């Protein structure tokens, strides 16, 4: 029983980490795009 709880906890943590990483990639991409756009002008 305790083992199952630990597994679900780590799964939740992994999901959170993945979501955070995706969010980070999105912000970085957005920043790169905006800098490129400002350089064009």
C-alpha cells in the first residue's frame, strides 16, 4: 500500500516536472522569436 502511494507521488512529480519543462521551452521560444522580430525591424 505504501509502495503504491510512493509510485503515484513520483508519477505526479514527473508530470509536474514535464509540464514545467514544456512551459519553460515555450517561454524561451517566445523570447527568441520576439528578439528575432525586433532585430528585423
